[in-house]
């Protein structure tokens, strides 16, 4: 099956610093990738849609200047949390839309803790 | 906008028994897909089963089956012969079948149901 690798799996950073999370489709091309945020025991909330070669589409209420998304190739999208604060601590999950069969595959997620 | 509702925050079942998780959705679209995902403690999202709206036949995957009632906009998941490994959070999700638009492929999730399996 198709594999999506998300890195890092967990990260701790100091308040005010920036953190980059990578989402790679290892064995397929993904024209579209999605970034979700999940709080403990809650649902996944879509943050933004990342399309290769174009600007990301952010959901209402998501600060595009805080959550920078880049989708420079058909296999890689990155989410950068800028000037992170404790309230940004959360679980971030990416999914990649398979260009051929339009199935979405999930990365293993990244647990971000801002101290 | 589409919405997905899971009205059971928690469910429990005895090992080897059957349990049904409920899901309702709201949409004005005629072409869409519905999914059930499992999220175990590792938090990796695992696709359990998928249903295309245009198909009348209910999808089945081994011990997992759905009851898709399109008119009622209901999409329940039945787990037969429950196993300890089935314990997880289960999410119902909706995806538009409309290939146009920049958000094609995005999933709208329900609130989730935590399933506990008792030995």
C-alpha cells in the first residue's frame, strides 16, 4: 500500500521558536496534501489544503502567517509553525491524496509540545 | 457545508460480541464517499472501510460492515466478533465526489467514538 512518512514523530521546542514538520509520500505522487490538527480525544480538524506548486488554502480561523505550508514537489509538503507558543501544542497529521486513485493516505502524525 | 455527527462518545463491547457505531451526515451533494477510520493509541489513522454513495450495496471488509442508508443519511459501522485489537477511537468521515475545487479530497470527520473491548 501507499506510504506517507511524517517527520518528526514528536518534537519539543521553546516558546518563540519555529518548528518544521515534513510530510512525504514515499511511493506515489500526491498533487494534494492536507494538514490536520487534533487535540486529545477530539476529532481531526482540517487546517489547510496544500496543492503542489500553488499557495495553500487555509480553513477559516487558521492563521496563515503562523502555519506556513509549502508544497514544493509532488512528494513533499511542509508545515512550519512559526513563533510557537504553548497553545500551539497539539498533534498534527498530514494526509496525501494519491494522484492516480484519489485515495488519501495518512502520515503517522507529529506531537508538538511547546514549552 | 457538509457535517458529520457521531452521537456516541464512548461504546464498549465484550470480546467476540458485535457492536454498532452510529454516524449521520448532512450534505446536498449526490456524489460522495463515506469512510470509517480507526485510530489506535499509536494515533496512526487506519482506513477500516469505504462506501461510495452511488453504490447501493453495503461495503464489507472481513468483520467490518456498514449499514448505508442514503435517504436517511446514516452510515453505521458494525464490528462482528470483536477483538481486543479493535479497541480504538473510530471516526466517520465524508468526502465530496466533486473533482473540482482546491479542496478536493478533503475529509470532514465526525467527533469520534472511543471503543473499549472487554475480555
